[in-house]
C-alpha cells in the first residue's frame, strides 16, 4: 500500500495491520466517507501545488455534486 494512502486511512480512523497493511478495520461508514474526503483534499492540494488551480473548482464541484463530499 502506498504510504500516503496508509497515512490518509489512519487519519480517517481506519485501522491497518502493522505488519503489511493488507488488513484493515473500518468502524463505520463515516470512516470511509472521511477517507474519501481526505483523498480528494490531497488531490486538490496537489493540483494547486503544481499550478493547476483552474482545475480545482471543477474537482470540488464534482466531489460535492457527484460524490456528496462536503468541503
């Protein structure tokens, strides 16, 4: 598993196996939603960092209107 994905999963409250991260434990649907929000935020931050600010409003619109992710 990608280290950044592991970090975001842990921030969302998803417990991962300490040995190889191949097993996980999700406490609730809110954990999955939080994980999705963190992934989208990380993508938006990366776009902004690399100078693709024009794409950010479209990504945020899609996240809100198509995926139901709140800012």
